C-alpha cells in the first residue's frame, strides 16, 4: 500500500480539480527510472556566462533520478542535479574546466505565457554554489525576457528572485531576497513559484508572496517583454559573478572557495527536485 503525505494530497487535488481557467499543462514528479527526455532537454555547453566555473554535460553522473530513502522525502522520486570535480575536462570546443554539472530545459517541449510555474526543491549548503530554477524566452537575451524564480548563491538563510529584460538586465533593479524562518533554511524542501499574468509577476515561496513586479514598474526602465512564451530551466552553476559579488572569493576559483571545492570532490553538493508543475491561466 502506498501512503501519501498531506502535501502530496493537496498537490494531487490541485492537479485533478483545476478549473477550465487553470489547466495543468506540465507536470513531472520524477517517478520514472530516468529523466523523461520527452519533457526535458539536457544541455551541453562549451562556454559559460558570468564567469561560471562549470561545463554542462549530458551525463548520468550530473543529472539522475533517485527513489526511496535516497529521495529524502520526495514520495514518488526526485531529480538530482549534481556538480562533479573533473579536473582538466575538455569541451568539444577545446575549452578546459575543472567541474562538470547539469542544466536541463523544456525548449520546444513546453513553452507557455501567463500561468503559474512551481517546483518543490531542496539544495545543499555551500558558499559559491549557484543552482537556479527559472524561465527563459526563446529568442535573443534579454529582449525575450528571463524570470528567475529561485537562485541560491551560497548563504543558506536566503534565496532570491529576479526579472531581466530590455533596459533592466544584468544588474537588474528587479531582484529581491527571501529570508527563511529559523530551522527552515535552503537545505529543507520549499516550493518556489511564480504567478505570471498579463500585468504582473508574483513570486511565491511556500505559497507566500515574496516579490511582485508589475508592468508599470518594468515600463519605467524598458519594454514589458513578458507576453511571449518562455520555457523552464533547472541548472547547477558553480562560482561566477553573482556568488563572487556576495562572498568576495577569487581563489582557488572565482566565487568558489576551497571548502566548497572539497565538498564537491566528496559528492556532497546537489539540487533535488521533487516535482515541477505549470498551470496555465
């Protein structure tokens, strides 16, 4: 007999009882033995942005599914994205990295505009780790927009949400932190979501709004670009500009201190995803 937690019952009710105006158009609870390639693309990149320190590869070492006790409380199974130490790894373009990691997306498989995207996630603690859950427009950046639902850069008491577009990209004015309650830091399961309407983006952590960006706020800086479709992205970056801006680390890697490098070598760093859901408005 399979038992369900209160949280999973609530989620199932939300899936099967959604009205015609709130249709579930994407759901993955990672209950299959392997990543569903009909839903997800696995990216391979020989370049990085933001001075990140990893190469993205398509490997079961960096993106895999776990079940049972290894899923750490995810009832049906969990996706794991895990960076690995791989000194001297060469990309097809000949660029060298000391770390490999994973980035997956739903480009051309699930793209949508206006709805709620949510995921239940837990993350290992470590300065300079930079896992993220976000949406990206299928076109030139930043003209087609980027919606960062959750970014963690190595301080375990907070995560951040942000919005990028034409006139408000990079050092965007639209970024906000959420500080977790005591004893419920980034290493615990949290539901990270964005409710995207024609005139606003409302970011919610564990069901509570933590940041609102409206059309009128955006148009003070540039064009509201969030009427076009975007796709889902989950990735695990290491080091780079955002973590370095917070921790000031330059060696042994930019934004990535020695203690975190040791944790990666010991396979202690991972992003776990219980489920991902998109509800169309």
